[in-house]
């Protein structure tokens, strides 16, 4: 992982944890009420993000808010503030993070994802940890506050899931949704005022809310989206395990909150369970080998189906590049003397281009009993996506599974169908999970925004159970 990615990821995790610390400091001594903290935080974040996205405003003004995303974001922020009136910093961060992950895992299960044995063990371990955390007699948090934080995590999970189907960039989507919460803020503040409720905020409380909104939320999200360019989806999920730990350290340093031994043990149990769920369900990468060694052998496991190897017939491989939209990139695909497939090209960003791809002609496969693609590749250090085309979908829709490569090293990779994202012309599509029985074509795509040569060699591809 590049040093820049490590630094950006570290800063983002500190910012996310700081949200918990700032909210706790502001609400602990009632220097500001929960609604006022929420209102100022959302307003400051919206203002900061508007400045960052200033160049995109003319285009974004023609787009509509996603109501469910806006409601989820507002619900997250308000219940987050209400919960931190009573919850210690570390406890709140753990409940929030756990609820977010369980929401997203639950959505995956409802969408047809089927975790493997290790993932089920992780789910049970995390549930057991939460059960112990909330059990009477084990220094459990106030139930009302705990439920508020769980609701906050569910709202953030829903918000995150909605973001998968947006055509905007992550930063643009965040700006649009934060500005979308402002009418809700006005309604909430106006409603409380009309009802005779007391809103208050000292200069310290207001300052903490502004920092939470503009810096640890607005700037924090911008840093996180920059870090994600160098992280896989799995890495992005796993590094967030550090947030409750950093929040606990912040609570100790700034609010004199010392986590109990019981809480520490339960927190480790919950985080270990979630790590088991998030850890990639894929074959282990082979050890790096020199360019002169042989690639990983085809496993030939029962019920696996070989789609391509050194002795398979030609699948009529063809390329498709950004020239279809006026770009200047080029690529070729060729069968080598050893039977391997080699995809090479030149990636150019000129004329708004930036992608090269290749795929085989439609085939009469029956992969209905398989769950993943497994393949042996030797890459160039770039990031790629394996692309799958399914019969029956409209032209241009491909299910994509991203992976990174190590330059000059053979690697054995596995990508589950459940982890593949449907896209059309780069935009995520709101479609059902991939049906293995409908797969008719496979290929590769490189869309890295780094011009230069592209080169990857494929020894074999198989559909695995």
C-alpha cells in the first residue's frame, strides 16, 4: 500500500473517531443541546462541502435529492447527538460502528448473499459480544441511549447502501445530501421553538459543533474518499475497525473516560467477529514469484468448471476501449506460445478517455452451480476489474469485481459473484445480484486514472463452487 494511502486512511479514521469525541465533549456538560449541535454540525458540513464541490455546482443543480438518503443522513446525525448525552465516547463508537456493519451485512443477506462458514462464525461472535455488552449487570449502557445509537448506525448503514446506486461521485453525493438535510434542520428547529422548547449553546459548544461539521465530517469525508482510491472494498471495511479504538483513546485523553476491563474484552470480541465477516472470502494469494517461474497450477477441484486455460479452444477474445466515446486509449489481446492470454495496451486520458477492456465472445456455459471466479494472473501493479456479462441484461451492463495486482508476480485470486457490482458505462445499476446460470462472457477492464502502458497475463480462469 502506498505511503500516501496510509497517511490519508490514518487521517480519515482519526477524523471519524473525533466526531464521537467532539459530540461527547459538547453534550457531556450540556454546553449545547443535541438538536442545536446537530443543526450546526450539518450546516457547517454542508458549507464546507459546497466550497469543495464549487466547480460541479452548475451540473449538480439539475439533479434531485434522494429523499431516503437525506432522511437517513438527518436521522443518523440527530440520534447520534441524542445518544451522546448519556453514552461514553468508546461505548457510543462501538455501538454505532456495529450497527452500521450489521445493517449492511443484513442487507447483503436479504439480497441473496450467502456467507461462508467463517463469516457466520464472525456474525455469531459479534452478536454474542453485543449481547454481553447490553446484558444487565455487566456495566451495560443506558438502554434508551444505546437504542438511539443503534438507530443512528442503522440510518448510516441505509445511507451507505443508498450511495451504491448514485451516479454522482462520493464527494458530490455527500455534499448534495448534506445540503438536502438543511430544510429538515429548519423544520426541526422551528418545531421545537414553536412548541416552547429551549435551545441553547455556549460559544464552546457551538465551536465544537462547527469543528465536527466542517473538519471531522466535511474534510474527513473528503480525505476518506481520496484514501479509498488506494484501498480495496475489503480493506476499506477492515480499517474502520480502528475507529472505536481511536475513539476510546480520545475519550480517555479529552474526557477522562477510562474503559473498563469488561468493555475492552467485549469490544475486542465484537471487532474480531466483524473482522471475520469483512475479511475477504477468497483463495489465498500465492507467494510472489519471479517472472520466469510457472503460474499457480489449475486446482481441478470437483464441481469447478474451467473457462480458459492453456489448452482450451479460442474464445474469440476482443477488445473495447474508450475510442467508442472519443478517447485515445488502445489495447490488444493475444494468445501466447504457452497458451496464456496476454492483454496489453496504452491508457490515455486525452479527450476525456481513460479505459481499456477485453472480453470473450458469448459462450454457452452453465455455471449455475458455481459461486465465484478464480483465476491466475501476472499483472503490472495496476488495479483491474474482472467483468462478467449475463444473458438477458441490456447491452452494456457488466458485473464488475475489482482487484489489485503486484508487478511481475503471479497471483491466485478469487472473486465471489455476490461481491460483483453491476455497472453500465461506469455507473452503478440498481439490479438484482448476478445469476451464475446466466453468465455468457468474461473479461477484464482497466480504468485507472494513470496514463501509460497496461500489461496483464492470464494463465487460467475457472468458475468455482
